[in-house]
C-alpha cells in the first residue's frame, strides 16, 4: 500500500550501478530541505547547477553533482522535486541515499510511487500512466512509438472528448426531463441528443474494430514453430535467432518444454516459440511436451508448420493449430538434386529452407516481418492497447446501445444509460472507481519511477 503524500520520497531513478552517472530523485514537501542539506543551498528553479554534495553532519564532500530544483506544482509529480545527477559509483549513491534517509520526513520510494503521485496530482491520467509503463518496457521501435503516443494522451484525450460529448447529450436529455411534466421529452432536445449518441457509439466501435493491433504490438506477434518430431524445428529457430537457443539432436522427441525467444524484426516485436514434435508417445514427459506444443500453437497468431523435405505428406497437420498457418519445408540441402531454389516463398506460401546452409531463411524472416507489419503496425495508431481499455470501451458501447434502444417515454432510463457510459469513460482515464486497479498498474513500475 502506498502511504499518503505527506512523506517525501527518494530513490535512485537511473539503472544499476556502477555507471557514469546516477540520477537520484526526491519528491515531496521536504525535497527543498533535502536539497539544501546536500547542496548547501537551493539552486535556481529548473536550472542545472554544479554543486558539491556534502554529508551535512560532518561537512565531508560526497561528490560533485549537477542538481535540479523543480518547485511544485510545475514538476513531474506536481510536488516539490529535486534531482541530483551524481557520479554513478555504488559508494557515492549509498552516501547520497543515506543522507536523504536522515532528512526528517524523507523515506525511500516504493515501486511506481513517483508516477502514482503524478497521477494523484492530475499530471497524468491513467492511460498516460500505462503509456509511460509501456515506454519503459518497449523493446522495439514500433512498441516505443505506440507507447509514446499513449503517454502523450492519444487515448486519454480521445476518451475525454467522448466523455464531454456524452455529458452534453446527457444534459439535453435531462433538460428535457425537467421541462416536461408528463415525462415526454420535447423532440428538439431528444433528436440532437440521440444523433450525438449514435455518432459517439460509431466512433467508439470504430476504435474497437482494430484487429487488436494495439494489444498485439504490446505483446509481440506470437509465432509458433510446430510439426512432427525431428523435422528441424529447433534448428530453424536457432538459425533465425543466430544462436543455440534450443537443443538440437538427431533423436526424435528432443524438445519438450516450449522455448521462447523475442525478436525485433524491423522494429516489430515477434515472439518465436519452438515446440515439441507432435506425435503419440508413451513417455509422460513427452506427452506433456506435446500437450504444451498443441496449446501454444493453438493460441499463436501464426504457426510455422515444419516438414522435412521429402517427408510424406501424411505427416498432415492436426486441426486447431491457430489463426494462420504457413508451411515451412526444412533440410532442403539434403535433396541435392534441387540446387538453386529461390529464397522466397514457393507456391501456396510454402517456404523452402535449410538450417544448415541458411537457404530460404532470409525470405522467411522477411515474410514474417511483413506479416507483423500487416497485422500490428499498419494503419492508424491503435487507441486500444490493453484488455482494460477494450473491456471498458465495450461496456460504454453496450450502455450506448441500450440508450439508443430505449423506447419513447423512458428518457430517465436513457439518461441513466448515458451516465453509465460516461462513468465507464471516466474509469478509463482514472477519474472514478479506480482504487482496485491502481495497485495493479503501478506495481509494473520500477522503484524510482
Ligand atoms: N542436413 C540438414 N539437417 C538438419 C537441418 N535441420 C535440422 N537438421 C538435423 O535434423 C535433426 C533434428 O533437428 P532438430 O532441429 O532437433 O529437429 P526438431 O524438429 O526440433 O526435433 P524434435 O525437437 O525432436 O521434435 C538434427 O540432427 C539436425 O542436425 C537442415 O537444414 N539440414
Ligand atoms: Mg526440437
């Protein structure tokens, strides 16, 4: 649980020492006092100032540092905030943190607590907080771009506009209810309200009909390599990632656990899974491996169904493998007589590859990248990037559907439907009813953020 903001919090906000520079942040009412003790004075606001940081009791110099002073409310957290850029040695950092701990009212920050304060002080809405978490977690270019858009309010601002439109429609309906004695709202108020609700419903539904691009981009496109034992699945994975990520052996049934690797294909995040060869087995461990292989392949965005060159097509693939399936023929080097096969996909989207010679691998990877771009990276930036967003917006759409379906004379119900929809949008940006989810969201942050 996060304590009330009367405490002043501090933390090392930069990465693991030792490093060239370490950034220590302090936020709260005693931040100014803390900075005065360490730096001997309070520097001019928002101006980098070189100071000698001293242990206040003894006056001993700890380090030379660049310090910044951001008086609230014009700071990231909205509170008085100090930032010290010291040399990133462990002893220097320990000395600074120890001194800060000695300042009355100061204590070490908990994970995400700086951001939580920014949220509490209205500096960031919840969708921006989520964008910030995603920005810190972004591994690829496309993920970074999406996260930054959300940090800048892509969804939060849109949700706020939608909420305003709802509130206006609600005002029209409620004005109508007040005007009429019999409960029948005049058409000149109800008509525009209904038109606005219809338009809004359309806009929110359009945001939801995005093929889950935003969620996919956060998680990465999941591609499972599946096929019969010994077909060369693990070798294919290793060749693609250019390291021995999975064990390869001539013994069928080598892979048991699912091996997961994360790739950055031209900025698109792709998670590649190597799975156990699918076959009947008496070995309980292998059976479990096969069960896992089937599960992960069924849940994947794409399955690469791997078959050895020259294998009987009776190795036919089982049902329920997932959304899309591509066939990958492996070990084409063993065919000998068929030199010079191109690196692109053959007819019917069949890829001919050899993990030994590397043939066809570049073509397969290019196709995977194009698929990732098509499924995740193409089109308008996605407004919805989390299950939370989707669930709330779906709830708003159902409330609007109910509103539009209310028969004449039930304007009070209509007004209530609109209130529910507005409430849902309020939850999206964290204005209302959010206590239960805040801990979950801030838990994802590191200490110092
Ligand atoms: N010549 C040749 N041999 C290959 C190629 N790819 C894999 N092999 C061999 O085929 C055997 C099986 O390879 P694996 O990658 O372990 O096959 P797998 O599909 O992962 O097998 P399981 O995990 O047991 O299902 C090994 O002896 C590999 O060296 C290839 O492109 N060319
Ligand atoms: Mg294997």
